[in-house]
C-alpha cells in the first residue's frame, strides 16, 4: 500500500505541533521530512501528537515535532538545490551568514529556519534534550538507527531495538544529528523503511512512543500498546545483527549516471565482486562489491551521491570493552602508549595521528575509545570523538 493512500493532508508547516503539561522534565524534539521524498516521519509525528492531545496523555517535559524541507516535500524530491542533511557543519552556517546580501542555497535557508525553531524549544531549560531525526530509504528492508558512537546514544538506540549503524559519521558529514550531538545532546537518526511504504510510518510511530517512554516523558502505564510497538520493530528487524559498522561507501561522481541493479534490500548479504550497479558519464561501467558484507542503502532514487554502503556485524564483547574503556576515561593513555599519537592542542577530544601509525595500529583501537570521526590534514589524520555524557549503557 502507498503512503498517500492513508494520508488525508498534504499541507506541511515548520512546526507540526507540541504537547506539554508545564511540568519539568526532558525535551524530545522530532524532525521529519528533512528530505522531501521521505514524508513518513511527518505523518508519524502527526499521529502521535493527535493521540497525545486526544487522550490528554500525562507528560513530563515536552514533546515537539517539526518539518524539515518545506519546499521539497510537496514535490516529493529529495532536495531543491542541495542535500538538507549535509549542510549542518559549523562552517556552512558561517558561509551563509557572512554577507547579508548573499543568500545560501534553498536548503541552507530551510536549515536556518529549522535550527532557529529547534533552539527556541531547547532554550526552555530541560533536564536533557533528545533529538530524533526520522528518515526512510529508497530500498526495502529492516528499519535501522544511525548515531554518533557515544554511550548515551547507544543506550537510547538499544531501547528502540532496531539495528544500529556505527561509523557512518566517518563517511558522511554535515548531518543534523552530528550538529546536535556536538552540542552534548542525545541525537539519533531512524530510518523507518522504504520511502512510500505504510510500514515506514508505522515504524516511526512505534519508535516515537518507545522514545517517549524510554526518556521519561511518558509513563509506560499510559501507553497500553507499548508492547505492540516493541514487537512491531522486533519483527521488522528480525535476523539483522544488533550493531553493524560501515566499511565502505560508494560515492557517485558529479555528472555520472548511476543505475543500481533491481531487487537489492537493506542488510542483504553480498559476496565480494558481486555486480551491484552500472555508472558512467557516457560509457557505463560495472560497479562491484569490494568485499563480503551486508549491503546498506542501495540507491533507487535519482538524487543523492551515495550509491550504496557496505557494512559488517560488530560483536557484543567488542562493544562492552569499548563502553568500559570510555566509562573509565582511559583515552588519555593513547598518546602515552602509541608513538606518533598526540592530543591536538587546539581541538578538544581530538588526536593527531601519524599516517604510518594509523597503518600499523588498527583503526579499531581508536574506535574502541570513541574516536570515530577521521579526517586528513596533510600527513596527519585527525581522530575526533563526540561529547560523552553520563550513561549506564550495558554496551
């Protein structure tokens, strides 16, 4: 069934709505439709708000929902000029505001409006802030969660009980969750399913209810169908590893035509050298898998420069070791124990790593301590870690 068959309204506004009783507590901010061909999150947020208001559900703190790309959503295009989930780097904000006579792209202006509205909500003085960014994919398959690898993000992601993707932040920059995570908030991206599938709306709705309860805004007793929401996501994610790590991103070059072979799904097992797509600028060339792994987000849409990702399962013992190392705050040992590694004096939570050292010592060592964001600077690699906070996560 198509989503449009179940929706009675196609009007999109920046503020979907909010629900609060004026009691202190956390703030849950939900964003839907950051990409215009992904309306499922908007529809799910409307459902939840309608029920909260209809049933006068008791709540601590506040739940608020907002819409992303108001220009692209009615057209069902991913974006108008640029990807709205790639323009959240700090320098992007500076560039678009440097000269009042120069406007940014359509999406940069949409971002400025959205972030201003979100900060208005955040300024309310809440116990903590949680941001849930709702997306969907052009391929079918299990819903999943994308996050910056911090313990507090891990804890909430496991409550939602869908597969969790690690390492995407190393290959994709300028996302909304990256922006809010850098400011110390819990921030997750949830991919609910295929763009036009009714199941994507259902999965997003379930994730919102679970997050409301997990974060302490709503009591479990006030959501009598909470077990059904958990079961829905459990069934939708059946057979997929709990945590997977990105090992490869296939970037589509500017001006290239890209054609994914039909029938691939998220988390499908792929063997090395399997033919996945054709691409080219005139002459089309084969695109084959670089290694064995699980396929993620094969592109079946016309916009976007991500052809597909490859991932592999991450073991639970590895996650527990990394959680222990971070809780003990042992990251200070890395510059002492590894030659060619030192702290960056000008950037907090950042290590300067000689490229030869990075080759000698597996990058997984840095991942264990939360240093996942890697970028080159001449002969040096900069490894950064996100702001950690108190978390009693078991993994």
